[in-house]
């Protein structure tokens, strides 16, 4: 018989208490997409501030984000909750970056950071915002956040989409390189 101890046991008890109370936690769906030819991945677990660990989808490019609204230490002035969850987006360009050549693999470029921030005053609905940050080392990609929109996972309150696009500087450079100087 398996024995669950430590943090896993505490998290399991907390999840069972939430299920038993009949109150489903407030969740936000974060979808990531690519408007470029290269594949895109998201960095987990990310930077969490008063959020639970995100639940990734096995079948799609989605995360379910859960703010820790019951954690009173996340409230300022004991009435207003503030929390955030940030994740980096990696672009697999070229497709074998990070693994080839074996002795000194080329690093996969970052498109930047997508952040979901939640503010909730007691007795009011949460205010959720999505923002993006440029990568530390520009590599020709950036992130654009859209939403909120209706969630399509059947359990989240809303959905945001983080899309990797060519950065404006990269588009300008490609345009300059394609111009013919006579």
C-alpha cells in the first residue's frame, strides 16, 4: 500500500476539502499559440505569486491557472487580493535547438513572458489582466496577449491567448534586407 507524506499529502487534503465543500476554485484558462512557422512551448512552473501550481492540458496548448483566493496572506489591507502567474514562451527555431549539436547545443530563443494578474476585493468579482514582457535577449520574436474571452475548457471563468509573433524589429530587418539597392 502506498503512503503519501509531506507536501503531496497536504495538497491532496486541500484538494479533497475543496471538492467536499462543493465550491469549485476560480480558474483562468491560458492558451498559447504561434503565428510563426516554428513550434512554441511554455515554461513550467513559471513565476507564481499567490497562485496554485498550474495544471497543463495533456491534449492541447492550455494551462489552467488558479489564484489562491483563500490564502489570506495574499491580501493587502486584509480586503484586497493580489496575485500573479508568469510564464516564458520558448520558440523552437531551429527545430533541434537545445539538443544539437550534442556537445554544445544552440540555445532556443525566448519570445518573452506572459503574465496573468488578478486583483479581487472582498465581495466583488476578480479583475484579471494579461500583460507581456520582451525577452531578456531579443531573438526576433515577441508575445501578444488577447482576451479575456469565453473559456472553452468547461470549467474556467475566462480565457486569455498568448500568441508568439515576429517582433517589429525583426519584421523591419527582413523588409530592409529584401529591398534592392541599385
